[in-house]
């Protein structure tokens, strides 16, 4: 059998075994298995692919050698297959791709694939330039590090010929919806397209509202939103949707307590299907109000579908407040404690203080010396980790602290446990595992001895304290 007499295959031929990541090879294997390629054609394609690899090796070694280490050869072959995949995926459905394999030489398809990769890289660079110019002004470290540091690594080092498959960029900022099956420039282009879409959506909303929403989000989740990994678009979209569903404006993302109450009552007696219908209707109204394009609408809908089961679960468990954030009550003034850079001791002064503490004979004397000389959180942590106190001496120091100081230490000691907000402080304290640091072990022991009212008071302060900006003055 030759290419001209191969059996016909259905126009909609699309076997489930085809893999996008190894499209060319899986297309050849499936075509052979199904009888659309005979043994002769398959061997011919394999020989042509081997010749492409040989030329690529010669190009890689600049003609000095026809062989390279196995690891390098495998990487070059993967790069060549990436280019072939790019073209064959571009030409159309599997039927058209297999026809191209049968009627054209692998070398010719490879060159067309290289051009396809090159065009995609140029498109990605234009997207990146646009995104960098219109970057959101938000204090989220992973977002800025990805745009300012990680993506330039890719743009400056991507190798179209030898490393076409290599993404080579450690991207930290997560998209709302990502396709991690993609590699190389096709992944980066998809990432940039979706990041641009997310940016364009978020920029529609008032920056001050976005910043306040971030503060409320970090407080509710009990983590530092500036350094944690989360997606801003999803947070903003959800609250624009909540605002719309609660009768508020679609361009607002800060909900009042009364809006929250309406949502809570609406979902309290609703089943899963009713909640899904409410979300779908709300999403349609939001899209109409914001006049988004079809691509943005599709992306919003995908995010909405992922929100539904979370809403259903939160409503069933009476934990809707974990998803829906409201503005802070204006008549409540949170504890605000500010650490000035000048409060921190120099190393020499801290060393002398530690020596003075060691010379004091009583725990009361040591605590008095500490309270008279230490004011910044950094210095307290340095002191606690210096092992200058012992057992009951830690208790005496902790007993001298107020609820604010204890809340700060709680947030440090049980940061991971508190960040999700899934368990009360009392439960976290009771199941706390023994630490290899004496001060943390003794702190857990001390906190376990406090009564319920004191623990609840400390827990109430935790959400309003950012321990990166505090002092013990």
C-alpha cells in the first residue's frame, strides 16, 4: 500500500488516544493501529524524523559533531516534535493532520512548525508588552514578580529551535483557570491571554474598593494576602457577582451587611439546583451590565461553575460568611499598632541586654528588664529565640502581655493553622503539637491555661492585626 491507496477514514475521525502533548507520535501510532498507515509508511516517517534530529544535532554542535549526550538528544527530539505538533494541530482536525503526514515530508512539516512557533512567540511578546504597560496597581507580590521577573526570563531566553518545548519560567501567580497540559510558548501565550483578560476585568472596578476587598480577604482568611498565592480576578468576580445577586450595583465589589443578609436568606432554604440557577441568572445580569465580550463572558462562566459547589457547601454548613466578604462596620475601630524602624535595637545593644537578663536571678527581675527595654516585635522574637529564658520564666513574660501581644504571638506560632479560618483558636491551641523551640512550646502551654473568655478575646484581635507591622510598645 502507498500513500495514494491508503484506506479512507471518517471525516470526524478523532480517536481518544490522541495526546496533545505528543500529538505527532500519537497520530502516527493511532493511524497505524487503525490501518490508515501501513508498516512501510510508518517506517518512512520514523526515518524522516530521525533525519530531522540528525540535522538538529549538527546545527546544535555547529557542525563539529553528529552525536551528543543522550539527555541532550532527547531534549532536541522533544523540541523537534513540539514544532511538528504545533503545525499539525494548526492544520485542522486529526484527519487533516494525518493526511499532511502521509503526503508531505516530515522535514517540510518541521520547518512549517518552526515558523508556527516563531509567530506564536512574537504574539506572546506583544501580549507581554501590553500587559506590562497596563499592570494592575495592587500589592500582590506574586503578581508583580511574575510580570517583572519570571516572564522576562522566558522572553529573553526562549529557544525556538533547540528548546521549543521548554517553558523555562517559574510562574507563581495563578490564573483563575489554567491549562497546565500546554508547554513552551503555547502555554506562555495562553497564560498571557488569560492574564490580560483578567487584568481588563479587574481594572473596571474602583482601585480603593479592590484594596479594601483585599484587606477584608486577608483578614477573613487569616493570611497575608500580599505574599500568599491566590487569584485576584476570581476574588473580584465573585464579589461583583454577589453584589449583583444581592440587588447591588454590578460595578461594586464591597457588600454591605444588609446585602450579605439578603444573600444569606436567599441561600438558606435553597437546594443545589436553585443556587446554581441563581448564580447563572446573576452572572448573566453582571455580564450585561459590564458589557463584556464573548471571550470574557465564557471565562466568567467557567469561574461561575466552579463557584457553585462552594456556595452550595457553604450554605449547607452555615458558613456563607467564609465566601462573602462585607465592608467593616464603621463603628468598630480595630487595634492599630505600628512598628517604627527605629524601635529595633542594634545587635550590640541586644547582646548587652541578653547578658543583663542572664545575670538577673529572679524571673520577675528578668521580665521587668525585658519590658523596660524591648519594644519592637523583631527584638522580642530575637530575644525569645536566644534561649535566655527557662520554663516558668517564659510563663512570667507571657503573663505580662495583654491580649494584643498574645494575639500577635498566636498569629506567628499558629500561622498555618489560622490562615484557613476553619477552626477556633481554642481548638488549635489544644491540639498544638510540641515545638522544637522552647518559647513556642511554653507559649502553647501558657495559652492552654487561659479561660475561654480570654481566648475568645485574643481570637477577635487576630483578624485585625498584621504582625508584619506591629510592635509591643
